[in-house]
């Protein structure tokens, strides 16, 4: 690079200006010198012209008179006075007459002007000497040019002196001016170096509005912009570092999560090569050599598996088949020869632009879940007490039988029976005796049932037998054997022999019914016809006897329930549930009563009308009425504790009930947690899927869920994983005799421990003595309910508020 380019700007400006000024001064000096010289020449010419007249006047007379001596004297005088170098006078013929100052006697060559004067520094010229209009001779003379040379020298000296002074003054002025004009630029340059060094906290003063001031403003704006952007960049880098740290932490967590998962995770690239596997994947597929799996083809990895597929074609169809698709696959099941069942899900992995970069395959060993599901299905369609099919399975089998008979044109029968005077036995000897009796009946009658027949317990003491492809004679024969078998069951309870009998009704399809509903109704009617015949008997359905007193009574109850709903003759009673340790009221259970239509002071207990309402479907209206009244009470009385409302099993099948509860709570502006919904364990287990849907919807609303009569099922603890209840109300069967029955204590203690481990609250019902209360308190039961603590009442719930019970 040229070294001159590195000079400071003020130096460049100074040198350039000085060079320009020097050039201009030189041109000016030359011009002035030339003009001065021209002026001197013109003055000299003028002077010569001025000399011509007096010379002519002085010499013309003497020449006319040819006075040579006078001429010579005049020439000598002029030579001395006029300062002429020489003078020579010739006559008209060119003859020299007189001369002065010319040593050689030879006339020099005449010059055209002063500029033509030679090195002798004499301007040679001539003029005619005239008198009047006649010419008498010529005067040759020379004028010394020394005065011109001297004047030119003086002029040059002045120009040099003035120019020198001007140059020196300009030099000093330009230095000062250059430094002054470039001071902001120097400051700007220093500021630029400071910024280049990394210091952005700099601000230049703006003292003018010219270009330099604008440049300083622009520089300050640039510095501020750089400062803000660098700060933003530093902040972004800080955020990026934090995000990277968080990403590393999240990646570690994700890897830990994937490693801890029981599901096998397999990431494959677009080329079907392994990108990642978690430990569960290698365990599920029994891959022993887990080293260097990444980068291998999926087919090679699975070929090293210790698993053998029950259907080898599933490898190409299920596993490799999804690799060629760009969509998510449905859940596929892969069965192994060792009995295991593995589910497979596949999802494409996409970039942000939607480009597929691989797939993720999720494998899960669902063998245990499948077994559990099958067991749940078994339990969901079984009666928890007897192990027989429950009402739900009965209805499915009934519709299946009717459909098969309709398609094939054969016939079948339905047998209904219940135990005579069972309610008396249950009330007199307790539920334990009644349950034991039901189990004995299920075992005795079950031994008579053929493989193609279906034996069900519908609820309470009601049983049903479906006989597909059976004649009336076959049905009557089985009916006779059932009645006889029940009557022959030896039953002794607490030292007393109890005699069991049953009443059984038969209805044949399609001979005695046109639909499944009608078949059930006629079999039920035939059963009551058997009771009218004296019990311990069976009867085939007879339409002419379908107006029996029992049937009329049942129809009467349907009408009575309907009128009670219309006339608003249902009333709510309340029983307190108390904290076991403090005795303080926790919440109230809502109990339903019906006023008698003839004597409104008489209350009918729910045991008389609820079973019938459940059979005919009126229970759905009753449940909604109770819910609506309870929510209205919570709205009107914000100081009362939460209310627990029992929901029947039939209402669990009502798809709109959960939304009804949510809408009523929202309309009344009642906090959802103040409404507790009680569902019996039997009802929940009879239709587990519907129960789960209903409970999930209520929990989403904010209601508290209580599982009533807990412990009656076959596998109550196992169901807690599937039924998300907040409170477990222990079945009174285990509470009544807990003082005397050690097994009951063990069972209740187990429920309490499991509930506490799962974060659930326990409630014990049927607390009817101080001793039972003390035992439950010692066991750690959270809340208690029973006649010892509180008697159900109607409008006196206010007395229960904040009134501790003294144990």
C-alpha cells in the first residue's frame, strides 16, 4: 500500500491546499509579472513617443539650417540630459551629420519595440526629423532598458516577498484550519478505535448541525445500535446457553424416563437403521447383545432376538410393513410362542417442515394386562357374592338367545325364581346369614345347569336361568329339579335350622312372548303366580292369571312412585358422617323417604320402592330429583357441609347424568367439591367401563367420588386402579361384627392401610356401639357413620353442624 495513503487526513488536506495555493500564487505571480512588464514596456513606448516631439522640435531647425555644430551640441546635450544611450542625425540622403554616445560609428539594428531589445540592454529606434510637412533627415537614438530591468527586479522581489509572506501565513493558517476542521474526525477515529477495542459505552458530543455534526449523530446512533444489538446478542447467547443447559438436563431426564419405561422404545432412521433403543426394548425382545445396536438395520437387530413369533408372517406384516408407510399405525398385537402378547404402535418422526426423518416404534408387553383385563371382564359380568353371571351378562345372553331362536326357528325358555321369605331371614338373622344362603342356593342350583344353559343372579334373591333350544317339557323338568334342590338344602345358622324354598316361573319363547322384554315380564309374572299357588312351587306362564294380587300390587307401586314424583312427595333426610379422631361433623349423607299418599305424616322407607324403581326405570327420575334438591339446598345454605348423594347402578348407564350434575352445579353456582357422589362397588363393577366414564366426568367437574359398600367384590383392591374414587366407604358387613370377628378386623385394617397408601379417605358405616367406634378409631379409620353417632332426620340437620360427637 502507498505510504502516502496512511498520512492523517489533516496532513493530506494541508498538503493538498498548500499545493493548490502554491500553484495559484505562482500563476498569480507570473501573471502579475507579465502584466507589470507589459505595463513597463507600454510606459517606455509612451515615453519614447513623448520624446519624439521635443527631439523633433529641437533638431528640425538646426537640420534645416544645416547647422552641424548646433546639431552636435544638441545631441551631446540630449545624450546627457535625456539619458539616451546614443543619438545619430542623418540628412535626407542618409549622410551622418552628428552623433553622440556611439563609439563604433556603426548604427545598431533598429528594434521593433522594447521587447526586442538585445543583450546590450539598449532599445534602438529612429524617427524622422520634419519641419512642416517636409522631411529633412532622420534621428537614430538608443534608449537604455536598465530602468525596465530594475523595475522588473523590484517587481519580482515584491512578488517573492509578498508571496512568501502569503505562503507562510497560509501555511500557518492551513495547519490550524486543518487541525480545527478535522478535530471531530480525529475524535471520531479515536472513538472508532475504542469501539473496535470492544468498548461501546462511548458518546460523541454534537456541537454543530453540519455534516460533521450529522456524522457524529449517526456515529452515536450506530454505537447505541451496536450496543443494544450486542447486549441483545449477549442476552440471546445467555438464553441459548441456558436453553442448552436445560436441553441437556431435559435430554438426561428424557433418557432416564425412556430407560425407566416399561414400554420398549425404538427409533429408526428413514433408512430403517436403529437410532435409539431403551432397555425395555431389549428386554421385551430378549436381545442379549445390546452393544452397537445403533446404526444397524432393524431386521438384523430383531434377528438377534431370543423371541419366536407365534405367527412368523407378523414380522413382515406388522413390523417391517409399517416402515414403508408415512402414517401412524393402529395398535397391532404380536403373539409369541412363549405365550406373551406384545402390542406395537408406530408413528412417523417429522422435522418442523413436515419432512419425515424416521419412525418411532413402541412395544409393550401386555400379557399381564391382558390377563387382568380378562379377569376384569370375568368379574364385570359376574355377581360378586355367588360368582354367577350378573344382570348385565343376563341381558346380553337373553338377547342372544332370542336372536338365535328368531333366526333358527326353534324355541327356548326363561326361568325366574326367588327365595321365599328371604327378606324375613335377612332382617331376622342379618345379611351374613342371607349372603350365606344365597351362596348355598347358587351352588346347589348350579350343579343342575347344563353347559349350554345360563344361570344368573339378577340381584337380591332373584335368579334366572336361560334355556336355549329347550322344549316346554325340558323347562318344566329343570324347574321341578330346581325347586326340589333348593328345598333340600340343609341350612343351619347360629344353632337354628332354616328351611329354604323358592318360587319359580317359566316363560317360553316364542310361544309365550313376542320380545325379550315381554319374555322377562312373563317369567316374572309366572314366578308370582307360583307364589300365589303357595310358594315352594313352579308355574308356567298363564296369561289368564296375569292379574294376580302381587302383580296388581307391583303395578300399584309403579303408579305410586310416579304420583310421588309428580306431587313432590319425596323428602330428604340426612345422617352425619363424623371425623373419627375429633368427632366433628365432616359431611352429611342424603337419604330418601317417600310420604304416604293417604297419610302424609307416614314415611315410606326406600327399601319398599327403590328395588321396584330400579326395575322399571323410575330410579333415573328419582336420582335426578335427589340431585337437584341437594344442589338447591347447597345453594340456599352455604354454611352446611358437603352432601353425599347415592346414585343407583341404573343411573350409571345414563349418558346425560354427568352433564346434568355439572349444569346444575354451574347454574346454582355451587362449588363442585361440596357435592359427593356415592356409587356402590357392585354397581361400579357391574359395568366397569360406564362407571369409569361417569367417575372421570364427575372428577373433571370437581365432585368428590365415594365408593360405597367397599369390600364386597372379589378383587376390590385390584379395582382401585381402575375406579378413581376419593373415599372408600367400608361395607357394613365387616363393621357390625368387627368386635367378635377377627377376620373382619384384618380385612378392615387392610382396607385402611391400602387406602392410606393410595391417598384415599376411609369411612365406616353401621357404627352402632361405643365399642365399634373405639375399635375403628384405633385402626385409623378416617370417618364413621351409624346410629351410635347420629340418627337420620329431616329438617334438623342444623343441629349437627360443628357439634363434635363425644365418644
